[in-house]
């Protein structure tokens, strides 16, 4: 039976300690939380994408991101997409990036598919 040594136990912690985190709150025009919104961070140098959905309180957290410059997008049906470009993350940084989503404009089409 193979038992992990101290290096096997510490390695994952070391990797997490050398990355960054983006977190924040997504709100609507009234300031209310937006649950189940999609938040995606794209590393600009490689195109690597990491994403999560907001919880019931409208909060999100993307952990263990490689240090670098990101584009962060937030979207939810019924709202306009929001984007922040050239967000530089440094070693061990936790960046607070809130999003305020505006309602979709009247000219924006929203497809609704209903099952009979």
C-alpha cells in the first residue's frame, strides 16, 4: 500500500498558494443579487477559460487562476452581458470584481422554448 509522503500532501497547497482568485457580487439595476449568472475568466495570453455560476446570494469565486492578464465576462439571460478586460492578477492575489447587470434592451431578442 502506497502512502503519500509529506511532499504529496503539501504539493496541492503549494500550487494553490502560487495562484490568484477572482470573486465578487453580481447585482441587477435595483441592487438585488443575481443568482445563477455565468462568470467566465479568460487568460488573455493562452485563451484558457475558467468559469462558475453565482450562488443564491449572487456571489461567485474562481479559484486557482494562473497569474496573468484576464478578460472577465458575466452574463445571464434577460440581462446585457458585462465584460472587464485587461485585469492583471498577481501572485496570491484575491481580486474583488463586482458586476452590475443592466436589463436587456427592447431590441434584444430572448428565445423562450416551452414544452407542451
